[in-house]
């Protein structure tokens, strides 16, 4: 009976583990058949649908979770929790960057790599955004000019030439060159060859801007007392609906995860050769991720709370499996919240505030990957890095990881910016793409586990306290505990 009870209680977890094993096994077997690109697309389609379902819930989940979480605590506690959260996330990111720097300078994976597969730097492309551009983009995204627009577009810097016009029609950036028959273009030849930065909108949710706005919204709503009771009840119901919808979607997750993994394995061009060429580089990344996940974060948690840190790692298997399947901390957010509230028994006030922020700015695994990758490319190019360049590289890594979207393969795009900041060719990231599909999943596991450590730590320091009696709480039904109980 105990075995049956255990199987029933953890049925979804066991089904997900089986799906992961089947996905890898079937994917490797199907590679022998050399399926066409159309067949690969069809195989990946069920997984793509699952990922779209998860992304569909991101916006309502973030908005309702932050508002209901912040409105249920007093403003002083909200300010302290927010400050502690940001300080903790930045501290762990700095520690992760230092781990990456030490490892890559000690192991030196670039000096044992085969330089024959290194790409050639192109000289006629547009300049990549600098570190300053990245910083300005982060600030712009923090304060979106239109909250509705922020749900499907984000600000970014694009370099254009002289009289080039930038079109934002249909969420695409279109560059239009001057007419070759126009004599004025000849007279302004010098101007048209000068590259200039332009702030444009790109497709993609501006998660950090949405979080920033609704943090203020939730705090002010909590201060309104009885006047804001109706609005708070509305968002409470929205949160309950979102969670119940998520619980239905979860039972499709094993099928979606299996096909996602199969599709990712089939998309890699030459799995064997790529693995051999980049083995040392990948091992360096895995060592860094392992040290941060199994040693640094637990020691920091133990020093701050005097509690067993490994119970956190033990309590988030479902979220970790989802992170491996999707390589997206944003898509994994519903599972992360579920594990923290259901397995770790962390208060919903903390999880609904800390975890959405962590899915956006806490990218410890990404920081390790970016700094190791940048130095690795310098090593395979035989370009020595001075101390000041390593410092600049580390600072750019911290900034870049904070601004990295929680979506698959976003770290590679930010890595190109970091490479430009120290004068390295951003085009060389192509040598990393063969193993990025695997490393990005390991990064995501570290990222979401770090979020859970932060939530548990803050739950220790800020035990749930109801707001003052002058502010009337919104009554909640017994169904509100469904998410935690499941």
C-alpha cells in the first residue's frame, strides 16, 4: 500500500523521468535513420505545443503572483524583501562569475581545442552592441513606455548605417539602403558608411519591465486597504484560475518533454565530432556549474540560515526536469513555484514575489557559461587577455547575465555582446553551438535551483506576517490551497 501511495503521489514525476529517458533513447536511435528537416519538425511539434502552452501562462502567472504576493504584506516588509532579493541575486551572480574565471584560466580548455573548426571572423558586418548599449537597454526595459507593448516587445540596440531607415512594422527590423541612382547618396557617402546605434523594438516579452511595473502596482494596492479590496480579489481569482489551468497542462508535460528532447537531439548536425572537439570546454562548464550548485549555494544558504541546504535540491526534481527539457527559466517558472510551495512548504507570499524576479535576473549558470565561453574563444584565437580585460569581461558578464531573457539560447546572443566588449570576434560563438543545446539546459537547472535557494532563505528571514489590522484581508477559499496541496 505504501508503494501504491508513493506512486500515486509522485505519478507525474515518475512519468516525466520516463519521458526524459525515452526522449534521449529514441532521439539517438532516430539519428541513425537520418530524418529530413520536415520529419524533425513533425517530431518536435508536440513538444513545441507544450512549450507554447507554458509560455501562454507566463504573463498572467507573473502579474497575478506579484500583485497578490505584494498586496498581502505590509509595505515595509515588501521593501526589505525586495532589497534582500536583489542583493542576494547580484552576490550569487558575482560568485558564479568568479568561479568561471578561475576555472577557465586554470584548465585552459582553449589550448587543447582543435583550431580547425574555428570560424573565420567577418569584417563587413554591422558592429555588435557594446556593454554600454546593453546597460542602456536594461534600463529602457525596466521602464517600458507602454505596459501592453511590453507583453510582446522588448527594447534593443541595433547598429545601422548613416541614412538607413529602421522600420518597426510587423515586429521586424527592416533596413532600407539609399537608392543607387540617387546622386545625393554619393555626396553623402561618408555618412552612409558610418554605423550608428538605434534603439528599436524586437519581438519578445519584456519580462523585467512587466515585473517592475507590477511590483509598484502590488505595493500601492496593498496600501489602499479596503479601497483596493475589489481589485485584489480580481487578481486573486486570476491567480487561482491560472494555477488550475497549469495543473491541467502538467499532465501533458511528459509527452511534450519527450518530443522536445527528441527534436533537440535530431537537430544537432554532428553529435559525435562536435562532442569530441568541445569535450574539455563542456567539462569546464559542467565543473563550474556543479561547484556553484553543490558547494557555493549550499554553503551560502547554510551560513545564513543554519539549515540543511540539500533539502532544497531534493525538493525541486520536477522543476529541474522541466529546465532540462525546455532550457528556459521562464517556461519552468510554474513548476518552480509548484515545487517551492508544495515540496519545500515556502510561503506563497515569498514565492510569488521572489521566483518571478529570479526567473528574469538571477542567471548564475548563464554567468558561468558566458565568462568561460568568452575566455575560451580568446584561448582558441591565441589572444592573451590582460588583467584589466578579465575584469571588464567579468563586469560585462554580471551585467549581461542579469539582462539575459529566461528563454532558450538567449545566453548565446548576450555572449556576442560580451565578446565585443573586450575586442573579441562575436562571430566565433558559432563554435559553441554544437554543445550549447546541452549546456543551456544545465545552466537552467542551476538558475532555477538558485531561485529556490533564495526563496527558502527569504522565507527563513521573513516568516509570514499578516498586514496591519487597518488593512482588511481579502477572504480566500479552501480552493486557494489546491496548488500547494497538489
